[in-house]
């Protein structure tokens, strides 16, 4: 039999279960893009289980058709081996392409931001860039407008003018698109009546993973947010924003109210999560910010300035001059 005829027969057989198999692959791709490589083996188990069900369905309800292929010289073993190898090759190829999308670098660019309250200018000539895989630090004295800038970027504080681009595309209100941008304000925002377990579930996070990172919460599974201390609430808020899927996250005063050991754990989480997203953080604990940042900006006189060294911070009066 000619090779072309064999291929046509294989395609005919493959079409008998292609729709079910591709639907399984499509579901696996969606979950992979949503949760990332961490669930690869779960997806593989799902694909194998679905394939086993398809195998028994075809073997039971289409068993008579096998005689057609056998009379043309194609055994059942050859049909199944060839088509399933091709099906899993297609599955692996699509996952590989999806993984490239996950690791693709994203860019957030802010420009021409101007914010005024009455006759007072808070922000002017703001230029700022962030990208996934990096932590960007924003320093500035109290009252210089750091929190206002984050809210303008988030899209819930109107500005006189603003240009916020995600991968070159303007987004007027990023706050409506949590897959693009999440925001940790400097105040507590979780409803106090919610149980801790419910909060983590709402953000599609597992309590056991949270407990593994912070064992001190082991007894708080059923506790409401009201039952937690201020520092514990801040830790929960930081965790859900840092761990939840998004391209970028804005963190306003992330280290405030935390103990030194908790700060170190949060920094570890940020350094781990930056492989998947970009962070813009600001805090008055400037040494904590600089220790994790790949790029630094200083907000002074309503304008952002790139910072390359402590000398730049001294030049603009953020740090006292080094007299050594």
C-alpha cells in the first residue's frame, strides 16, 4: 500500500476521536496559561486519563470498524500507536508554544503624567518603565506623591494628563483588568468579616501553600480577617497580590507593620514571583526597597529621576551627604 493511502487511513481513524482529544488539549492549554508550569504533571495526568477514556470508548463503540482497517493491512496496534503518538506530539508542541507566551517579557510604560489638586501641582513630567522579570523601586520623601502616582497608574485616580501603555497599547483604566495589573494600597482593603481561607480561595490560592510559607498562620484557617493583627493582615494582603497571576503589581508600603523576619520572607516571595511578573514598589524603608530592586527611580519635585547610585539620592536630597 502506498504511503499516501496509509496516511489517509490514519487520518480517517484519528478523526474518529480528534474532537474529544483536542477538547482535552484545549482545556489543558487554558489551565497551563492560567496557572503556569507548576501544574504540568497534573495536566499530563488529565491528558492521559482523558486519552484512556477515549481509547475504551472507541474500542467499544467502533470495534466493527477495525475490520475495515485490518482488511487494508493496518493492525489495531499500528493504528493506535501511530495516532496517539501524533496526538501527544501535538499536545507537547502546543504546550511548548504556550510556555513561550508565559515567558514573554511584558512592558509597562508611563509617560506625560500630570496631577494637580487645585493650584498645587503634585506630579508633572513623570516617566517610568517597568518590565516583567524585574522589580522597580520608587523612592521619595513623604508627601512627594508616590501613592498618588501608583493610583494614577492603577487608573482609579484621575489625572490632568496620563499615558499608560502595556506592551505599547494604551489602557485607560488598568484597574478593570486584574490580569494586567494588581494593586496593594497602603491601607488594609480586605473585608474584615471574611475568613482567611475564603480570601485565599477568592484569589485562587491554596491555604496549605500559604501555611507552608508562614507556619504561624496554621491555627488561623477559620479565623476572620478581624481576628488577625495589623501585621498579619498586611502579610495576607501582600501574599495575595504578589502570588496572584498578573503581568504587573503595584505595592504601596509593602514592608510597613511587618517584623524583620516577615520582611525577609516577603522579599524572597517577590524575588521568586518576579520571574512571572513585574513589580513596582515604594516604601519609606528605602534599604529594603533597594535590596530587591533591579531599577530605581526617585520622585522629587513632582518628577521622576532614574537612580544609579546612592550619590544620585544624595544629590536630590533624599539621603544626607556621605561625609566619609
